[in-house]
C-alpha cells in the first residue's frame, strides 16, 4: 500500500530585538554564561514582566509578512511546567487568543504554485539553556545559562498542508527567506535563532481522514528536518503496513543515530494548565499602527521575483535566485539600470559576482564592485569597446582594486582593436603561419576559420574585435590575398 | 493588660517627621527608641522576622546629616516595617517560608525604594502567613504572631506581624500586602487603620506574588492620616509593573477635610444577613453605631444591593489558589532558597530531578501553601478549567458589576460602601487551624475589594465587651482613595470624640 505523508510545522523564530521580551537585558549571542540576566529573566521572587514594544512590532511584522489577520487584542498566557532552565516554572506565551491567525505563504515549488496555510503566529519568551556536557563534572551536574531566557520568539504554526519531507524542507527554507526579508529574524539556525518542530502522520493515498500524528522535536537544520521526516514517514508506513498502529507521541530526532526516538507518549504529555497571565494586560493594537507596520514591510521574495520577471524580463529561475537575497536584488536592479541591459546584469551577478562573493566569503554589500561600476563594464562590452573575454579580466581587476572599469581599460590599453589597418598585420601573420588551416578552408572546411580567428585574438591579447577579425580573414581567404 | 497595647507615648508618622524636620528630635534618637521597643517587647508578639539594627541606625544618621537638604521628604526619619513578602536589597526576604531560607534579593521592591527615597527608615521585616496565605499569621515558618490586645489571640493575617507591630507601638507605620483582606483584617483585629489601595495604584514590583491579579501593597498605621501620608509615598506609576496605572496621584493628606458632608455611604443590608458562620452580634452592633457616627460626620447613609457578593469567597478561593499554583512554581530549589539533597533514583516520581523537586517543595512549603497549590492546580487542570477557573472569573465580573452599579450616579450613586471588616473579632490561636473552611469564611467581607480591584480601608470601630477591637470597612471607587480616606478620617474624628 502506498502512504501519503501529511506534515505541518511549528517554527520558533527569534525576533531581532536588541533587548529581551520582558526586560532590558541584551539578546546578543555568545556572551559569557549568565552575563545577560536580571531579576526579571531569572524569575527572581517579586520580579514582573513588562512587554518590549519592539518585540511586538517584529511579531506583527512577521504576522503580516505571512498574510495573517492580526487581532486587535491578544492575551499572554502562562504555560506551566517544571524544568530547571525555565526560571519561573512557567513560560509566558499566548494560547487562546494569539496575536494573529489565518495566514498563508504562496510560492512556486518545482514549477508548481503552492499555498501553505498559517494557522497562527504568537509571541512567547525563550527558556534558558541546560548545558549537560563540556564541564569536568558534567557526568554528575547540569549547568544552566539564562542568557537566552526571555529572548523574544514568534511561534509560527502551519496547517498540515505539506505532503512530502522534501517539500517541508523547501517550505521551511522559503519561510526562512521571508523572515529574513521581513527583517524579523537572522535565519541563523546554528545559533538557534530559527528552530523547527514537525507534526507528521501518514494515510493511505487517496484517503481523506488524517492518520495519528507524531510530533518530532529538535530539527535544527533543513537536512535534519527532511531526514527526520523521511525516517518517520518510513517508520509509520512500515508500522501500518504490518497491521500495527501509530501511537500519538512526541519523538526526538537522534542526530547521531539518524532516527527518531520516543520522548513521551500522549499519556505522559504535560497538562500545561494555561491561563491568562495576570501580570500582563491584554495586548491591544491600534489598527492604524498595524497598517503602518504592514506598509513598512519591505518587498518579500515572492513578490520581488514576480516583479523582476515582469520588469526585467528575467526567466523565473534567475528571478527566483536574485529575489531570495534582498541585497543581491537591489544590486541587480541598480546595475541593470546603470547598464541598460538587465539580462547581462543578471548573468554577471549570478556568474562572476556570485563566484567572487563565494570565494571571498563576503556579502554583496562588502564587494568592491558597485552596481554603477558593473553597469559601466557592461556598457563597455555592449558599446564594442572591449570584448567579453577582456571584460572578465577587467572585472577581476575591479573586484581586486575597486577601480572603475574605464580607468582599467584606459590604463592597460585594453580597448578593443577594431581598426582594419591595425589588425592587418596580425591577420596576415596568422594566414602565413597556418597554411594548413588556410588550405582546409579553401577546400570548403569553413570551420577552420574559427581556428584562425583564435590565432589573431591570441596575438592581440584578446583585444581584437572578433567581428572585425572575422570579416578581415574571410575577405583575405576568399580573395586569395595573403 | 490590654492597656499596654496602646502605649501612652504612641506617636504618628507625621509627628515624628515634623520633629525630625524641625530638628526637635534626631532620626537616630527616634530609630534607637523603636529598636529598643522591639528588642524589649517583640518576644511577646513575634511581630518581626528580621530587625536591621545597624543598617537602620546608619540610615538614620544619614538622614540627620542631610536634614536640611532632605527636609521636604514626607517620611523624613520615620521608622517603618516591611512585610516579609517585599524585597529589600541584600536583606532576608523569606515570605515566612522555609523554602526561602537564606534568600536575600539583589534588588529593592519599588515600594522599598520609594520609602527610602521619602526618608523613611526600614527597621525590620514583619511576620506573616507563609506567602501571605492565611488569616492568622499562624502559617509562618517563624511561628505565630500574637495580638497585642490579647496574646492568646491571633493578630489576624496575613499581615499579622505588621498590625501587631503598630498596635504594640513597635513601629508607627507598617507596610503590608492585601490579597483577600491581609491588611484590613489584621488592622481590624489589632485596632488600627489598614488601607488596601486600588489595584494598580501601588507597584507590585518586588512583592513576592501570591495572587497577581489580587495582590496590592498598602500601609497599616495608628491613624487614617498616617495611611494617607504613606499612600502618597507608595502610589504612582511604575514602569516595572505593567499592571500599575499611570493615573495622577492625589494629595491624600489635603483630602482629609475632617467632615463627610455630601458623601453618600451605601450599606449592603442583604449581605450582612449572609454567612454560614453568621456575624457576631457585637460586630453588628458596632457596625450600626458606626453608621450613626458616619451620619453624624455628615454622610448620607443609603442601602445598596450587591447580589453577587455572597459568592465572593468561593470565587476568591478558586482564583487566588489558581494564580498561586503558578506563582509559586519558581520555588523549585534550582536557583535560590532551600534545596533538598538530590535523591538517588527518585521517589517513584521518575528522575532524580523530579525527586529533588518533590523533596524540596515537600520540605519547603507548609501545609496551607500546599493545600492552596493543590486547589489551584486542580482548578486550572484540563477538563476542570471551564467549570472552575473560567466560571470563577465570570462571577468575578458580575461582582465588579454590582459595585459599579452601586457607585453609578444613575443608580444609588454612593461614594463609599460600608460593612464590617470581619464577621467576628480576633479568634484564639489554634481555633481555626484544623478547619480551613471556617478560616476562609472569615474573609467574606474583605475579598470582594480584591476581586473588584477597589480600594478599601479598615478603621477602628470600637471594642467588644472583652476589649477586642472591631473594624469598620469602607470600600471606595477605583482610584477614589482621596474620598475614601476623607470619609474614614471624618469617621475617626467622630469616634475619638468625648470618650
């Protein structure tokens, strides 16, 4: 029997604020343990939370980027459970009345239009971190670092709209791009700024009813997400195949073992005893303010891709590639305008520019080549001043020195030689030194012409205008002049 | 014996402040006097959990050095006590619980900072029921406090130490907290004034939370004028407390005109007939006399209906424990306070971690706290939440609506609602210990003010034949402390009339 996976994701995105959600401590990553803490985020007796307005703004930004309905009033609730890195014995989250609901993400995947519905976006605080190893006495002790405690998170919950592990991984990548573009999250999964849990069930293909779902935790890379889902879909399908039943439970992705392992069953599931947090009044948002956040949202990847296709005639693949990186897209648009040639700008950016950035490991913003200088370079090629091959050398020099292309061409005398008089000697030399090729051409093997053009180009260090060389050679060969 | 409870040299905060301000007395001299009174006498009342002799004297000396510069500070040189549920930096703050043995907070509660800024000198921490849960101060890891009017009786609770300290003349004013009557009931039992301000009037930052939506800090003092003086220092918006309200702070002292002319006082007659425990006849008689006195002070007494107020006790005993069960989760032995030794294997609860939690909380919390954590956990549990917590919150809204209607000028339009503070005077130590329900029912008149957030004060309203104090409770409009205090003060003046 063939089974269809049904997958939904729960994504935790750290909101890009300077300070924590309920106190003034820094959210900077990598500080010494317990150096960014205060009575509030340590949950000391008597301390009280006060909501950070910037966190609200970023959460609303997240919600509108995902096309959600942002509610006028939402309620903070306490999620009660005991764990050493949870200093208050409860996490402040939102439950019955979240910040936003009913959104969606529309995108192209494998050439097909997709739509994944977003169930809800709510705000919550992160817990601290339990450190179980790395200390001399880690065998018998766990250390706690509360720097993360109170870091603002948006929890984004999708509907179970994904139908394959690979599709889930690509959707998560898409979501990451959106959060990056919206400026609400840094997308850094190694540092834990973006984390993902997945709910997965399987059902016989064609069936309507959903199977029993399993939650998988600890999926902190796209690869782990896909591998864990693959494993889990295989496990559940095999179980059903054998006539067994899937148990509703929470499982953990075991990175080393490449498998999921049971963490707790439905019976062992916590009763979180959610109730409205009496320390925080309802969060009431002004609809004009929400509208202004929506208007202030930068262009998101999908919209930008459509625009790049429409405005610049780019093929979808190129447009998608550029649209995913806001810096790259704006570089492209400025270069295309400066060059008056969008296709050439796109080719340069996805080719030489991208290669250079990758080699140097820097972003486009740090590149010495500017959109204006790249535009000028393309104009030099299009105007016939230099050839494409010379242009590649000029680009390397621009990238190394930051000098404008005109200056490099001028200083190094790289202008293309288009003058028949000037090229005459090189053409004659090529003909005289390559009698065999001349003979071939004259017996009708016109392919030999390319070889002769190459000889002339080499002799002129690439500066010869290939079109002119072509004409001169043809003329000489056909008239018998040598 | 009872006469000793109200020493002849009883002073008010304002008279001390005036004497220090004018240089008539030094702050050190005043401070030393009260420290001596505590040292001599607190063995009888057990009102204090900690006394900060050296720090208090050092601060008093500082006040004396800055006397001119600080002359406008409203509590200049006034010794004051703070209930043990309020954080004072670097000083023991235990909520009278074993689980916080040795805990010294690294920060000051906003009220502690405000008192200091106002020139007051914190001389010590006062005893209370553990985490403010109780009505007798018997549920304290430090043992019970005693009532200065009769040491065999409770001073009330949970701010029993605060009330006993003021009544015994060990401090002119005390800071308490009130979640269901914990300032007003001890004030009534000890024959002093105690004010619970409007929810949000005084910052809760640094108050060890019992029930966050009900808790409020307020003063206990010998006179209404002193509660007004101290409220002026405590009140005001605090950016560290999202539930504190940014409303203007009135000049409460200036509001004490001495008469109640034009004020309408509502009496919920139907409520007074209610109660399984019934109302003590001497308390009712004192209340009737108080109504006459209010009228004599110029107030117009009218009847009001509070049809849902009779449900206040059950509502309170769902909402407060529910919040407490969550608020007290942080006392787990992991980061501060007492921790039970890690157990090998565990106690059948699973992991050694779970066993550590169990043992720490079992050893650290007393019976009443455990009882309320269990009640609250149950009320919030899946499958019971709607029937208990959510329903209780609905009834709470109905109670608030009753009060709004009574205050509404389209209805009775009263300014203040009057009722006894407690259905009976101070009970004997141990009398209700085996019967928690009887103890809870004693809160029938006080809990409504917390459920509605309204300000309420208890003022002395005479004595029983056995010389036990009786309290009159007045409940005001939200942020109507100025009017509430004016009426309480006018009543106090009539009371004090020719003996």
